[in-house]
C-alpha cells in the first residue's frame, strides 16, 4: 500500500477502517462468516453487506456503525479506488505502449510515422517504375516516398531535391526504418528499410523493390517528424 493511500485512510474513523478491513478480507479470500439464525446487517459502501449476531449487546453498535459508514461513504469509496488502482497498475507494465507485447513479456517499439509510411511503401512492392508517377499504381522514386508518407498523414514535397530538406538530418549509423535516404547527388530518394537495406522505385524497366544501401552513395538522410 502506498504512502498516499495510508494518509488518506488515516483520516477515517476507526469504525470505518475496521469495516474496510473486514470487507477487504471477505472480498479477497471469499470467506463469509456463518450467518446466525437471527442477525443484523452492516452495510459497507462499495463492498457489500455483512451480517452480525443479533442481540441487545450488538444492536447499538450495529446502528452506530451503519450511521458512520453512511456518513463517510464518499471517503470510503475514495480509499477503495486508490487501493484498487495501486493493485492493478503494477500488473500491466507498458500496457499503453505495448498491449500485445506485454502479453508475452516482450516490449515492442511504438509504431511511428516512419513505420507507417514504410509499411505503405511495402504494399507497393512489384509496382512498375514510371517517371513522374506518384501512385497509386505506378511510381518514380520521389513519387513513392510522397505517396507512402501521405498514407501516414504527412504531406511531403514532390521531388527528391525538395525532400532532401524535410525533417531533420540523420547520421548513417542512426538510420531507422522509414527515414529518407537521398542519393546520386540528390537525384534519387529511397526509404531505409532496416538491416542495411532500402526500399525504392529504382528506374525505368524496374519495379518497387528492396536493395542494399551503399553508405558512400548517401548525400543526406532525413527523418520526418
């Protein structure tokens, strides 16, 4: 139990704390006391009802306890919510970033703009190179890059020379999938595909395909934010 939860609980009357502990034990273990033939009921807000033996020595205590619990119902629920959130949160680390990976204990990176664009470009592998074409069936080099990033919600300029100035520069050793790779003096652009490969629309007579990246051919590399 966290520090803040203890501080919040400490402001409750002792009778409320006792009822909360009783309810927590019953809810956690599933153990429910045997109910006498004649019993009175204590109601713990947000937990449930608990029966106690009925007798003159208990009547006044039951009545007082129910009144205190009713008077502090909002405080009790607040403590219960705090305890619940602390118990659940540690059991699902990285769930927001990685709902599938957390199931198998293997964290995965978030799917960024570059990944979305690269996935779009992969869907066009085998499409014919046509100079001046920008999809959806045929592409030249910059047309493929522009179309792929459009699928990720990013509008890039049309030519490889213009695309060589978008985003921010990236060193060769820091390339990530989806980064733009400008080659041939600025006349050609491709997308880094990981593992030392690029995905590109190469030239007339060829199709959208992978190729090995020659580091010496790079004029600049850009990462689209």
